[in-house]
């Protein structure tokens, strides 16, 4: 039964329109890449197909590691998902808090039509979800503890649609909690304000805006097809080439283009970098492209060891500051605190 559930967990990503790897989205990305190579790059049909299905990309050591991580993480998710916080729990908690707030004489007096409520909810869920992705992604790069995990994703030296799932399981938990909080907050606030009018505009069960983003070639962001948008559009939407630049090892590309869908956040917070020609762009976290860099030990164990070393170092750095605090504590409390420090050393 567990084997059967695992098989469903793996293959559902290709048949569920709520998942990035839905076969319809993959076909859309394939079509966009094909016609872009024909029209923009002036390639023949034969050369365009050869470019898209480049064996050096899909059978590289990096890509083979992506497939392994994808399968292992799906198995991990099968067991860990029931233990994680869900959007329903978050929504219920926040909704009950809102009910307990005494708003005084102030009244919302909101009575929009159902269509306006649904459109607003659909838009707000999409924007808030994208904004929190930007924030957490930026934290992943800025905080050493989180970067230890996120390096797993950036260690890919070739990009394919499967690379989006090349993440350490602990990073997956972080983003799962982010999603639960974001969607739970949106649901709670809208249900509090508008009650049973709240719903989503969907296509095949997916948020219509997410569906549009995926149909427009979201999978090309993790690919070797460097499609660039018009400069003005790259202030609003992240182009495939912009995200590929985000994976570059070039120093001038560090900490740029954190956005998932919208480039607007990068523009507002100073991390925007317009696309460049991606041919010859070196990807990864270093110039180490050896098999060891894509091995399971490097992808799963080394991040944990690096986190342990960082925490140990920080603990040692904090001890002198803690001792200074101890000397300012009254002697009765100081005695107990000193004993605890000694016993923990």
C-alpha cells in the first residue's frame, strides 16, 4: 500500500494542474521554447529540437541528481506531510482571533458583489503568496543557516524543470509552513469580511493567475532556454533568463532576482537584474562540477553538518556576551545562572 501511495505521489505531479510539472504546462513550455528558437534565434526546426532536447543537459550529472532528489523528497513528503501545519489550521486560528477582537463602533460596512469578492480573493492570494516566496527566498540567501540548505538547489550546474524540486527536505518544510501561513491568513481574513461569498477563480482547479503563469512557460525558468522579455516587462515579471541569471556563479549576479513570478518585489527592494544572454553562463555555487558535488551525501548530509558548525561557532561567540550579562545580575540570581552555564559547558 505504501509503495502504491508513493507511486501516486510521484506521478500526480504530472497530471495535477496545481503542480508545476503538470504535463500541460510542460507542453506549453516546449511550444514556447520551440517557436522562440525559430523566430528569435532563427534556428531551423531540426536545430531547435536538438537545442531543446540537448542530451548534455538532460543526461548530465547534475540532472541525474535532480531526478534522484525528486524521488527521495517525494518519499519524504509522503511521511512528513501529515505532521505539518496546514492552511486550514492556520485559517481557523486566525479566524477565531478576529472574532474575539472588539472593533468598537467601527463597522466594515462591506457589501461588494460575489464576483468582486472572488476576483479580489484570487488576486490577493496570488500576490501575497508570491510576496512571501520572495521574502523567504531572500532569507534563504542572506541567513547562513538557511543558505546551508538552499545551496542544495543552487548546486545544480544544469537546469531542467525537475530542478525546482532539487531542494533539501528541511527547506521544503520551511516553504510548506510559509504556504500554510500565507494561504491560511488570506482565507481567514476574507471569510471574516465576506463570509460564504469567498471563492477562487480557477482553471482545472488551479488559481487562474497561477494557471496563466504556468501556461506562459513557468518551467522555462529552470531550463537552458534563455528567453528574455522586453526590458519594461522584466520590471514586472521574472523572465526565464532572469531566473537563470539568479543561478549564475558570477559575482555580479549574486543575490539578484529572488522573485518567483513577479519581478516587482526585486524592483522595489533593489535586487532586480535585467536578463543577459545566457549562453555560456556558468551555473551553480562554485566551479566544482565533479560528481561528488551532486552526490546524495553532498546534497543531504553536508548541509546538516554545515548548519551544525555554524550553530557551534555562534554559540561560542555568544558565550562572552552571556558572561557579561551574568556579571550584571544580582548575586543570588547570578549564582544560579553561573551554575547552569558551567553545567552546560
